[in-house]
């Protein structure tokens, strides 16, 4: 049985820097999540070809995807995490001050850890760094949200099954 997230997971692992470089990891994760946001929007459009021609910003894609998928899972915290990730990426792209970037990255990691719990003590014996672990969790939860068909959730709610 092939898991729906397998090709995305392979791509995530392939593109993340093996040395754990936080700045490069931030840029790569931002691009990978942007692809997932675009996928979420395309799945909800009658004319997805129009999205491919557009110049929507990351933030606009986040808002659209959130609008389409809010309520589709119990992972609503992910939208704020993605917003914090975008803020950190914007600091990296527009400012040389490393201290400001580190604060934004810390805010992202804290948000993830507040929901998912702190990483285990032995989590960083290899190249996987704290940021990459937080990013991986957000990436996987975002994939989960995007793969849920909102019409299935709406049908379950209408039928009275609120577990969705």
C-alpha cells in the first residue's frame, strides 16, 4: 500500500540540508510548504491552471489554503506555524541582522513545541536540528490537512459524525 504522503516525504528529505544549516533549511522548508499550499488551492479551484499563471505571495497562498481547509482537521495550529515560518523567511530575505532572524525562528519552534511537545533529549544526535524537526512536524501535518477531502468532512458533519 502506497502512502499518499510518500512522494512529498521523499522530496522533503532530499532537499533538506544534511548538515542541518538553519538558514538553508528555512529557505527549503518554506519552498516545500509553499508547494503544498499551492496543491491545496489547486484542488479547490475549478480552473487550477489560473493559479499556476498567478503571482500570489506565500502569505496569500496560506490564507487561501486556510480558507479552503479550515475545519478539515484537528491541526488548526499549523496555520499559525506556517505564518511564523513565513515571518522568519521574510526576515532572512530582507535583513542581515541574525538576531532578529533567530527570534523569528525561535517563535516558530516554540509554537510547534507548545502543541507537539518538546523534542526528546536525544533528538539531535545527528544532523537533524531543532528547527528541522519542527519544520518536519509542520510539513507532515500540512500534508495531512491537504490530503483530507473537505467534502468528506462536510458529509460526516451533516450526518452527525463530529469526530472528523
